[in-house]
């Protein structure tokens, strides 16, 4: 039995190449009052060491689920996650783009950290983007998804279009 409006249980979808670290785990989990963190990553799902590290870094009393992108999409669209106040964390802007394409319930993306790579340009303190990232961001904006830059919940939100 579905609860009407249950789909809006996604509190935040965040891009952070470090995934779950002190700042994110506590600041954001508290700010959005999440009771479940979904790490959506094709890489982490097969890395036992990384999974263990993430489990150690999660706040007490918060459920942690680690799935690849495809299974994250299935779970988010099936309704099984509707009972949670969900914080979704992905490693890359492209992973966020992939989720946005497949999960209509994701209405906004928070850019928290994207690492520097060759040929990337810096658009904020902790965000570096390459040509593919810029295309992905534009596609998300065209779809009506809000994309903001904000490392900590206490900081002011910066709309990505103001720096692209």
C-alpha cells in the first residue's frame, strides 16, 4: 500500500567524490533529517574495503545502503525506499545525471565535491568540471532539475548556472 506523496522522501541527492566523510555524514544527515543514506556507486559496490570504511563513517541510528547505479534506480522507482527520509550520495556529476534521467523523484542535485582532473576547470572551492560534466549539468537544468553548489548545509546555496 502506497502512501500518497510518498515519493518526496528523497531529502537530498549529493555529489561528493569522497562520498561519506565526517562533514557530509553529520552536517547533511542532520540538516535534512535523513534516516537512511543511499550510496549509489558502481565502483564502491564491489570494493569491500571501501564499504567497510563507509559503514564506520555513518552516523549512529542511520541506515546505510550501498548499491550500484542501476539497482539504485530500481529501488528508488519501486517505492521500497519511500518509507525513508533519504540522503543519496554519488561520486560523480555523471552518476547524478544518470539518476536524474531515470528517477523522476529527484528534483535537485547538491554539488559538494568533484575532484580536479586534467583539463577540468574549477567552478567553486571544491568543484572541478570537465566538458562531460558541463553537458550533464546543462541537461539536468534543461530537465528542470535544480543544481546547487554547497559544501555544508550551513552555507548559502549557489545556483550552478551562476558559475558555469
